[in-house]
C-alpha cells in the first residue's frame, strides 16, 4: 500500500509526436516496488493489468500531457493524478522532456513539484538537453550519471520532512498539536474523574450525616426504652416490698403504741393489784405495787424487758 508520505519512483520521459507518445529515458524504483492498479468502473491508472510502472505512467502522461509550459528548459505545466493507493505528479519543459514522480497519497504536491523542478535542472546540467533529445528508450536508466542523479534526488526528497524545512516545522507543529490534544484529553479525563470523586465524596458525607442523625435518634429511643423498663421494674419491686413489709409494720406499730403510749395497764396477782404506769418524763417508769408507787429510771431496752416481765406476772 502506498497511502503514505514517501517518494516511491522517479521517471524521465521524452514526449514524441502529436499524440503524444511518452518514451521512457530513465527510471528508478526507489522503494523497489512495482505499483499496479486494477481496473474499475471509474477508470484505472495502469490499464487494468500488471505492468512496468514506467509504461503504466507513460500511458497516463500520453493521455493527458503537461500543458501551459511557458519557459524553455524549465519544467512546468504540472499535473497530478491520484488513485486509491498513490499519486503521480509530472511536468515537462518546452522541448518535451517530461519528469514524473510517484508518491504516497500523503506526500505534499508542493514538495513533489519542487522535486521535479530540481530533477530537471540536474538532468539538464549533467546529461544535457541534446543528449536527452537523442537518447534511446530506457538508455539512461543504467547510465552512471543519470542513475546517480535519480538516487541522490530520491534520497533527498524521500520524505517531506527530509527535504522541506517548512514541512518539517509543520510536522513538528502537528506532533506538538497531537501531544497537546492528548494532554488536554487526559486533563479532561482527570477532571471528570475528580468531579466524579467529589460527587462520591459529597454523597458519602451526606450518608454519614444521615447515619449520624439516625444513630442519635436510635440512641435516644433505646435510652427511653431502657428507662421505661427500669422504671417499671423499680415500681414492681417497690410494690412487692410494700406488700411484704405492710403486715410487719402494722403489727410492730400496734405493739409500740401499747408499750410507749400514755396511761397504764393493771394486772392482778395473788389478791393484790400491781399497776404498770407510763407517763411523765420519757425515762420515768412508775410501778405501783399494792397501792404503792415505785419510781425508777431505766433505759428504753430495760423498760421494754421489764414491761414484758410485769405483764407475764
């Protein structure tokens, strides 16, 4: 495939007759490739069969020769014919010497024309116009001088960047442009990633806030639930304690009223009366035996014991 930006072949013709007929004088397949093109409905470049590239291009030049040449031995009247795979650029001088180059489709026409102009100048200077007019078909292909010119010129113009400073600069600009576009694309991608991370971070923060709020609500709910349970259990325990202690408290209260209250009780024994009297000061206890009162001081514990002793008598 020739859809590239490389120079492929160089050919020198002599145009003869009114037709005209393109007679090959010199040719160089610089990339060692024979270009062919199959015939299709839109026409073809090589006549629809495999052929020597010089003869195939000669047919193209004969069918549409260069026109508009205005200066003697300077190459002009350039034309460009393209196929699906490559392009042919050619021009001629007023004497009918035609110079042709086959390149890839991406090879700039401006540089191809420059190649033909310099090639014509080198052939005119080295080979001479008279020798070109008299040379036999394909006789200059193997000639040392002409072969050297073709090789040197093809090497010089092998790629656009190798022969044209402007194209070299443009190629560097395009390369930098591609790098910048790649960098911009990378920055945009990174920005999208950063925005996505920010969105995810915001979502996580929002979810964390909701979780914190729910956890506080749940904590309060559980605290009230535990508090209600504790209060209910405490009430139950208090009620049970009251139920258990109430009879005891009632009995003790009745007995204490009997022991510590005012007045007295009488007890009869052996025909005489003995009185146990509580009154006056807290620590005064009077015992009346046979209408005689005996008063003495005792402690509450002693008073409680003696009271039981007297009551028993």
